[in-house]
C-alpha cells in the first residue's frame, strides 16, 4: 500500500521524491505534514551527498546502520547508482521508478524488522 501511495504522491501530488516517501510512510515516521514540507530541498539531486531523494528519505526511516546499508545496496543493485545525477545521466530509472523502488525496499525492511 505504501509503495502505491508513494508513487501517487510523487506523480499526482505536489511532492518531490523524498517527500513522497516520507508522506507514504507517515504512519511509521510520525512526521507532521509541516515537517514533510521541510524536505522540499531533498529532491532533484539536492539530498545529502547527492543521493537519490527517494533513497535518502527511505534511509531516514531506518535507525539501524546495517539496515540502511542493506537498503542502499539493494537500491544500487536495481538502479545501478545511488546519486540522482548518476541515475539521471545514465537513464537507469525514472524518478517515479526510484520512488517506487525505494518504497518497496523500505517496506521490506520494515516488515522484516
């Protein structure tokens, strides 16, 4: 359900990739809508370290460093890269596909906690 929501928030809502993940998983992260709006600057390649914003937001949900690392590795296996710039330059996934991928991987990590 969260994967579908994330994709809808990104494609049809007024949310960037990072915000779409945060909004879709709002029941888990307990963020207020006003807090999610603050992540406007985490989309479009502006997330910390240039990470894909969807991946960046998914990692925010995980406290365990090992799970964050596993999530990153799984994302890289699918997208080929971790940064927005590399993903866009090499056209491995669209932004919507990045959101969908990050949401699926995050949901798996949450379910396997």
